[in-house]
């Protein structure tokens, strides 16, 4: 008989930077902040990252991943299992 509390896995990859989506690989990009007088200074554009838990029915477990809004839409469109398989193939997640 299974316990009521299910196991929650966190996918950690030591080579993944902190502000990078684990599904799409989106990360920070650099651009210019432009003032009213058209002075340009460097700034950073960060992806819209969320920490989300997803249920994987094949493994009967939950995983916690750092995913962008575009990654959440990808998971909704293709399913969590297919998306994780593709992310592992591209190297965004550990194998």
C-alpha cells in the first residue's frame, strides 16, 4: 500500500545557470537601456522564470523544475513526458 504523500523530485543540474529555463534553454540576454536623451547604457533582459511542480503519470511522481512561460506553454501543448525527453536530448536537463 502506497503512502499518501508522493515523492517530489527536483531536477538539479550543476552546470545549469540560475536564470535559465530547464525546458527551452532561454536565458538572460544583454541589451541597451535608452534614456530620453538617447544615452545608451547596458542592461539585462531576464526570462520569465517560474518554479513549477509537474506530475509525471508514467513515473507516478512529481518533479520541480525552473521553467519559463514559453516552456509552460510547450508542456501544455506537447505533454510533460515528451517535453522532458526533448529537453534531455538538447542537453538542458541531466540524462
